[in-house]
C-alpha cells in the first residue's frame, strides 16, 4: 500500500484528498495544527478504508517540525510514496491594510510550508529514486486578484520554485516526479476562518466547485504523474486570459474583483481566525457555499486527464480554427 502525506489534511481540499486516498486503502499521514481536527480526520479515514493513519500536529511554517514529522512518518508507516503540499492560509483585504506580521505569516505557511515539505520529501525520495510530490496550486498562481496579495504572491512563488527543482531533478536523471495542480474556486471552510479585513465575509469567486471532484483530480495527478494540471474551465480561462490579454484582466478585476469576493454577510469581527492559531473543531471538507457550488465532474475529469499540456494544445487548436474561420469569412466577403 502507498504511503501518502497530506499537509493541511484535516479540512477543505486536504480533507477531501485524504478521503479519496483512504478509499484506496493507503497508509496516510495527515499534518495540521488542530488536535481535534486531527483526531476526527484519523477516525474517519480508518472508517473509509485507510490501512493505517498517522495524525501529526505540525505547523508547516517551521522547517524543523516538518522534517521531524517526515522522520516519524517513515518510522511508523514506511517509505513515503506521495507527498501532497496543501496547507495554506490567507488574509482577505487590501495590501495596505495588512500588517507585516500578517503578510509574513501567509508567506511562511502558504509558500515556505511547500518549500519545507518538498525538501523533507526529496531528502527521502531522491536516494530511493522514486516518489511523487504534488503542489496544490491555484489559477491565482498565474492570474493574481485584488484583496489577496499575500496569497497570490505565495502561489506564484510556489510555481517558480517547483519549475526550478523539476529542472534540477531532470538534470540529475532522477525518477522523482513533481507536479502542480492549479485549482479553481472551491467550497472549503477557509472563507469562514481566514483573517479578513474586508467589510463582508469572504466567498470563493464564482463559479464555485465542490471539494470532491477536485480531490479526484489531485488523486489522478498524483498517480498519472502529469507535469501540471489545470482543473476546471475557470482555471483555464484565467491562465490563458492572463497569457493573451493581461492588461484587460487587470482592468476587469479592478472593476469586478472586489464584489466577486464579497458574500452577502457583513464581516463578523468577533469570529475566530486561524492565521496564528488553529480554529479547533472538525471542519470537514465543505464550506458554507453548498447552495452555490457545483460538482462539474465531467470537466474536472477531462482537464485532469489531459493535463496542462493537453489543455494548451486544445486551446491553441481552437484558437487556430477560429482564426481560420475568420480568414475564410473575410475572403468570401
């Protein structure tokens, strides 16, 4: 059975991915800060079929905790086959409203947490010449949006970092594989617990996807070893739009990028936030947007199967056909 490590595995996308691997009977290690969530997740994964589960209290912002967790995992479960870097946090609000401490914390968790997780995995996988590392990215790794400067910066950094280490592995002839999965907006609990400086509670920018088809795409990416996967049509539009018309995207988001992240609920300044300490509880995979979220399993499966390279080819072919059609129409006239 495979040994799978998932950071941020007690809630949201991480929890959904852990459930998907549990169905396979995998041995699963889940890393997170909240003990209640860790205990609840471990119990659920065993019920779903995981052969063994190790729940480790770990703040991925601290390299020493991540490295110690990796040692513990291999002693308890065996050699790590798949390491999924999923842990994240953010602050919703204008850049100038963030304190230096808040910006650093988002960067430490969302970006450096991936760096430390990748290093822990590589230190064990490279000598064995096998293993897969999955970076959970976002369409925002290509096209940043207002009110999430720290998070977008971290996701862009992950993409650059991943490309660099992938080239190093290729240079060395290594069989260790690194992939990045770029996600659309997903209905997860983060919008109710992340720090918020906006006048309204945050929501994912529609269209919103449920965590389960997203987890299936991540599971497929880990097993099929794609270089990169763009999940869902909104992700494709955001990435291709940024490549083709970045100036238009700037102006569009300046006009629509604020209200698109506002829910209908005024921000409750008394609610707990998880930036510096976990919000205890068993939060599950879903956020509070079930009424607005879609399954969209077909497009998610298609994009996961094709990978980013296949999607690029299809988009390029479609663009060429449109240009050819326009040229023929002009010639006939």
